[in-house]
């Protein structure tokens, strides 16, 4: 498992908390289920390549809108 995959659960939690979103809210923003976000945060699954792309785009948009530091 690579370093990014190992840190992904913490990254999801940190971003979600900084944005003040619930797991359900984040799931809606990303177009995935609540269960998916929950599994990511608990390290039970890792995102697919497509989901990872959506995640990165979401984070970039939040950075551009000044809601998240990079």
C-alpha cells in the first residue's frame, strides 16, 4: 500500500472537518454514498481511480474558493 493510500482515511476526515461537513454532506458533494465515505474514513476501502479524481477535483475547487488550505 502506498503512502497516499495509507493516509487517505485521515485526509478525508481532516478535509471534511475543516469544511464542517457531515459524512452524508460530503458524500452528496462527491456523488457517492454515505457508506462509501464512511468506509474511506475507516480505512475499509480505498477510492477507485474515478472516485479519487472526483475527490481531487473537489479539494481543488474548495482550495480555489478559499474554503480549504492546500
